[in-house]
C-alpha cells in the first residue's frame, strides 16, 4: 500500500488518511477472513435507543463510559463523550450514530451497558475505559459477535475481538530500547517500581534488551504504596544499591513518571554515576511537564506519540467545550473517526477482524496505529530528548508501518 500519511494540520487530513487506509484494508482482505462481523441489520435489534445519542447516522456504534463512577471518572466520561462528538463534527457526512452508555466503571456495569447497546443495534463498541468494565463488556459482546475497541491500558483485557486503542507500556519500552541500541547502547541497568506497572515494564525491558543482543547488569525495585504513592526513602535506598551495577552500564532505564526520574537521577549522580558515561532512558510517563521541566532529567531519552496532531486538536476541543482536553481525549476521537471511516469505505465487512487488523494500519491524531489479532496494538512512536525547558525530537515517529518494519 502506498503511503497516505502527511503532516496533521487540521481535522480534514486526519479524516482523509483514515479513509484512505480503510480502503486499503478492504483491498488486502479476502472473503474467507474469519473474525467478528457486524450483526446490525442482520437479525439484531434496532429499536429506539435509550439514553444519550450523538450523531444521526444509520450505523449504530456504542460508546461505553464510566459516567456514574466515583472519583474523577465522571470527568473522563464527559471528555470522551465530547471528543467523540467533535470527531463526528469533523467527519463530513458521517453515517454513524453513537449510543452513549454508562458502565459505572464495573464489570457488571460494562456487561449491562454492552448488552443494552447491542440490543439497540450497535455493531461496534468503543470503550469501556476501566479494565473491569472492559471485561464485562467483552463477555456480552463476544456472545453477539460484536467487536470492542477499548480504552484501558490493562494488559489482561485484550483478546481476539477485544482491541485496545490505548498506549501500552510494552511499546514504550520496545521503542526506547530499540532506539538506544541503534545509538550504540548495549549494557543496561534499571530502577523499576515494585507494582503491576513495574512488572509489565520489567518484562518488556528484559525482552527488548534480549532482542537487541544487549545485557542487563542490574535491576532494583522500589516500593510503591497504593494509597500514598512512591516510598521516597526506599527509592533512595534502591537507587543507591543500583550504583555498583550501574557503573558498568551505558544506559539506565527509569520508566516511572512524576517526581521519580529527577529524584532517582539526582541520587545516582550524587553517588558517582557520570552523566556523560550513561544515557538515562524513560517511558511515555516522562511526557509530562513535571518531569521535563527538571534540569536533572535534561538529556534523557523517552518515547511518545508525535505531538503535532494533539497541538491541532487541543485548541479546537477547548473552543468547543470551554476547557483544554486531557492527553487521552484523543482515544475517543480516533476511535469514532475510525468507525466513521470504516462505515463509509468498508461496506458490511466494516468491523470484521480482517478489516480491523489490517497490517497497513490507520492514522489518528497521535500517529499510525494498528490492531493485532490478539487484541493488542502497535503504534508509531517518536523518541524525544528532554531539554530542561522543553524537548527535542531525536527520532521522528514513522509515517507508515512499512517504516517500522
């Protein structure tokens, strides 16, 4: 497939790119491709929808959100609902009707929301956001043969027919280690949180280093209290313990965000690690002003999506809804545009596994992405260098997956 990717300057290039890649997906699929096929209009209920509906197209798609869940979940639900609405406004003639359903953030709520949406003719489910609700929705959707494009980053939730659109830590790690290796780094130490995220990051770190033929000279894990956060005293102890092995490394991986990178780097340097001898490596969690504004992190490398698309999206969202969007608002926007693009270009096979897992992928606000048959995804990520008061792009995000492969 020829490249259809270009710089994202306005909503129309995004839509055009998704459309073109969706057309490419049709050309690469055969009639014998197994998987999930849309059922609406083929025996499924199409009664009057209950609850909020966004858009007035003929094809129904569900958007499952934690509207009544506690904490800040309601705000997340509002943002994702708004982003989906903005996507339909940006897509001329979108033949999609989005049924907004509340999951309460729970497994039972996700199951009930999915069942209600499917009974009302939803051919595709976007969301839920939280892992328990994804599991509940997946159980209902799988029975009906309706695919799910969820927003959770929990590695336990994807499966065939249940795809994650979120940013997965495994890809962050793979991208940054691959780039470090391309720049001659081959000996690694790591300082990792002792929690579920840390376990995923460590597993991906070991695999990525192994793939590049590198070696791991040391790993230390610091305590994280679920209620109180990072144990700073233990972080200092573990960073100090890492010094002896880190002195034999040419790269030190610190995937955590917040105040951890600057604090840990400060301890390591105070204990004798020479900044000019090692490169500090981070994850997508470094893509945060709190991390990047600290001079101790300057010079470190980390992976993140291309930023141009979000720079164009954020002011349009703010103008429409009165406040700037959080970074993850693009998930709901891209999922909605993808659904609309496939409705227009792919006919009745629009949400089949063969179309959704097309290897040429799709283009969204955050760059290229594609779904794997196991439900995980792959994204084209850039590599940035922290610069104290900003950042520098040192390896641009690929514009096509041919460039990745």
